């Protein structure tokens, strides 16, 4: 498809129904791949002459069936080339053309023949240019086409050709225009779930008249006075689940590479953060408000980045992967820092004694996701060869390979923490499949979750063997119930490619006009508002200890963490971009070898994309792992705690402290060249509010 030029235009759909229904179009190029933006076919356009022998004329007497759509409905269709005269265009702008005016006069005989040549209208001497334009499409339709968002998406895909995550090199298919709407908010099913007790407690009394915010002090007074008729245990749960972390960052940990994932351990005493520099940093978080650096584990010969990591249930070992078939297993004990990590080859299925030696060139596939089983004996992985692998840690070999998807498996998890039998896998083929290892004689899934129209980026289990949460590239997060999964016999009859647009989430925005609800959606609740773009953004259930499983939350490409109630309403939002904006100086000598988050190499913008977030199991603290910095080329891990919306804190440690990856306070992080080289921007411990220097303007004050 060619881009519009002053002498030509590209129109993707057939003309408006008001045009003559006798015209036929050749749409062979509708689904073709986009050509290079430097290839300008319109420059070779030559108006047709009368003596051409290749012209075929259409006879209106022939019976031809033609399907027409509004020219504004899409951008995939026939190409129309036309020539416009500037004088005529100015003279007739906003008025009827001569052809249109004559058509209303009695006795006017419209020409019966129209030239047709391989789906392109050619300019003939006997046909006026304005007549051709208005007979095929109106002037207003042409202007709407030039302003259509589809042209912007088309141009954006030409300039984007960078590698990221698991979709490198994948072509784009034609985008369709949505025919439906998102599910309503609030969700009726979600409201029932909130009231059943499975996802937290609901207060008996709501102050709907005053509509004032229920502060912690008010809740404590109501509990002691016995107001609202809540039992003490119920009142405590209501208080704890209402302590949502705020946007103000307690600590900003800066890394020199993008951060891809970070999670607390199940007991909250451990935290790890994976970076694009092929290193995993481990921290002691037994005190969630004062972390301590543990150790760093490296992935030798990694490809692109560390894709995922999982901590064993006893917190003794950390398994981490890259875009290779090798998973490394490193001890978390800081006294064993010298010990080399153990290489686990997931592609090997033979005896452990014959296991081949790992080399830098050794790789059979890439691993996108991995999880330890509840007993720590097995690791499940989702791979780029469209399969799910189960690895036995003691036997040091893969004991099961499930080739159950038609595209990359981006996310895997166990359904129950106490049993390794139920597995979930989410793929770019838009499906979540449920595997029961006890009944896999025919290598078929036990059931399928159908509802996403684009690929899956993450799957998380509540751990009760029943509820599952997923993030999709269709910009939705969905809640599923294992009892409502679709049987394999029914799902095998559905054409999953029919409902997918195949847009490239790394470079293209997703418009709500492109969304079409899946007619076979079997999910319970659909959450939307966050952006699942640029990378495989993750979502999670909130922990039962600190929130009573009241919420679900997700990272987002716009630099925020979105926290949702179970009825799909927004409970809170943590703005990581605002909390970290310009929190480190720009490196003028840095080499930006990869594209920024917005698809540009310009390092002049501070950009944030929250890829992962983790809620502490015993405290109202969220750690957000992000691509964060100038051009989005560096990373941060920020901690956000509940502080009742206070802007600052008189306690220790001070809020907003900036540290390096070893948790050491670095003066250079406060040295911003735009502030005149000032390095003394540490907030005084003698004051509880920020006091910017008097010589700074308002714009600079916002960076404090």
C-alpha cells in the first residue's frame, strides 16, 4: 500500500453506497504487506491517453455483484489514483460540481461507460477530474481518509523495526474496525464476587450522604466504638484492605539498564529484580520499609535480556531465564556469592549422566516465562517453540513437553500451590489452556479460556485452583473461573484468527475502535484502563495477607500501576512516572543503541513503562519495576507505601530517596545539568516539606 502524495491517494475500502453500484474493484492488494515508505509508486503515475489499447470499459448491462463499505470504515481496499486541478478545486470548493448539477436536470444522460484497469481509475480526456472524484468518493470522504488514524498507524509501522520481547520480525495484518463495545463497568458478576467473601470484605454501612474520604483515624474510631455493627475481625480486614499505596515513592532504586521483572517472595522477606544487563539483584526485605542488598547473580551468554525469574518456595534458589533454552539456578545465600549458578537445559530429555555441556552457541528455543512448583521440585516454562516444558530439578532434565499452542507461549503458572498437576499457559494465539497432567494420555488440554482477541502477555493464578487472571494485548485484563472453561471439543471448532487484528503491540497504538468483543468470551470480569503496549506487561492478584485478595493490579505503558476492584472499577493508581520524573541527570555522552519506549532514539524525553509490580504480602507496600529514564533506556525499582496521601514524611527513611542498585545513596543522581550543576539537592532532615531555592522557576520546581 502506498502513502498519499499530492497527485495520488490510497483508499482502502470501496466507495460510499451513494456511488454507482456498478463499479468493480480489484482488492488483491488489500491484505498485502506494507511497502517501504521510501518507495513512492505515485511518482510514476502517468495520466491515460485516448489512444491507449489497454483500457477496458465496463458495461453497466453486465450483472455484477459488488459489496460496498463506507470509505471511512477502514484502510484496506482498492487504490484510487486521481488528478486534481487547483483552479477548479478552489472554484468548486464547498459547492456542487458541474456533473452533479447537470445530473439533476431533466434529460441529462450520464455517461454509461467508466474506464477500469486492474482496480485503478485512470484519468481520461472526456472525464472531468472533479467528476471522477465526486462520482467515486466525495471530497469530504477524501479529507476524512487523510485524517484517519489508520494512515498514522501505517506510517508508524514503517519506521519501527526494533527488537523487543518475543514478536521480533513479525508482520502486521490488516486491522479491522470494531463492531462492538467493551463490557459495562461496574461488572455485575464482579459485584457479586465482592460480596461473596472470596475477594475481601464489604462494609455494611456506606457514608453515601457526606461522601467524605474514610481516613484511617475515622476507621479506628468506628471500630473501637462498634459503629457500623462490624465484628472486630471484620473491621480489621476492612481497615487493612483500604490501605492502598500512594504515588509518592519511598525509595527510587536506579539501574543502568531496563528492568523487566521484580517480585517479593511468598513470605515477603526477599525481593529480586531482573535487568537487561543479564543480572538479577537480590534484596533482604524482611523490613519492607528498609531494604538491604543481598547479592547479584549473572546470566552468561544471555540474549536480549533476562526474560523471567522464579524463587523456590524455601527462598534458597532463584531460577532465571533468557531467550535461550538454558535456565540458571543460583543460590540466594549471600555467603555463597562465589558459587557459580547451575545450568539447566530444558531442551534435554535424556539421562542426566549424558547431559551435554553448555556452550555460548547452545540454544534450541527461548524461554519467556517460568515458575517453581509448590514443592520446589519442578519448574514449568513457556517457550518460543509454542510448547510448555516441565523440568525435574533433581533429575536435571525435562520430563514433559506439551506442544499445545500455535504461537509463542508467553506465560505459564501452576493452578494450585499445593499440587503440581494443574497448569495454565497463555500464548500469542489468544488462548489460555488448562492442562491436567493426570489425564494427558492424548496430549490434549483439559479446557480452554476463550475471550482475548489478541495475544496474552501474562497469566497469574490465585493459588486456590479456581481463579485465574490474564493480561492481553487487546488492552484488557480478564478474570476466569476454572469451572467455566470451554471444553476442548467446542474450542477446537472456533477459528481464533478470525477475531484477532494481529497489530504489533510494540510500535502501534490500540484504538478502542479496533476492539471487537469475542462472541465466545467465557471470562467473568473484564478490566480495562491500563495499556498493554511495548512489552509483555504483567498483572497479579493482590495478596491475601495485606489486602485479603480484594484487588487485582497491573503495570502499564503509560508509567502507572492500576489497581482495580473486582467489579472492574478503578480503586487506585500509582503514578510512577510522576514520582520518578527527572530523578537522575541526563547522560549527554550515553550511546542510545536501542529505540526508546515511544519508538524514537531521541533521549530528550523522560519516559516510563511499568512492566511489573509486586504487592508485599504483609504490608501496604508495592514495588514497581519499570523501564524508566531519559528515552526509557534505563530502569528503576520504586517502593510505594500507604501514607494517607501525605506529600512528605518526618520519619526515617526519608521519602523519595535515590539510591543505586546496591542501595547506596548516590550524590550523582541528584546532579542535574539543567539545574546549573547543583549537587546539594538532598532534602534537609530538619524540615518536613520541600523548599526549592528562590532562584528556581516553577517548571524546575516540579522536578523536586
